[in-house]
C-alpha cells in the first residue's frame, strides 16, 4: 500500500521532471530567464527531466506493482503536467523556484512515508 506522502512525493518529482522538460524548450527558458539556453543546457534539462520521470515511474511500480503503479503514475503525471503548463503560462519567473521547492518537498516526503 502506498501512503499519501509517497503519492505527493511522486507528484513533486513529476512536477520537477516536467518543469525541466519545459525549460529545455527555447521559448519557456527565454520567458523564465530572459535569455536563450545553450545547447548543453537544453540537452541537460531534457535528459534530467527524463531521468527524474523514469525514477518516479520506478518508485510507483515498486510500491504498488506494475498495474496500479502505472495507473497512479499516469494520473499524477497528468496533474503535474497541468501544474507546469499553468505555471509556465501565467508565472514563468516562478517556475525554477517552484521546481526547487518541489524537489525539497519530494525528498522530505519520501523519507517520511
């Protein structure tokens, strides 16, 4: 059985991963930092996002099994995507701060649960 703190931890990691993938795109990076990303920054953010997504999927299937873990991951990923879209659209300057906060909160919640 997965706890609520583990579910919130997966949400925060999914938010972090999708935020990295959003910042890997030229327009979102420019809106956030007022400069264009270097190709190395773009690739690094892209692959970091995929790595964190893979880790969060692994944690979901590790605690719930393949079937329920996949369902939970899909639902959490959809909600995290909505949060990233809203943040990148309306408050792009706050995206890095919220990503840092979500990673700190996610690690803390993972150790609690």
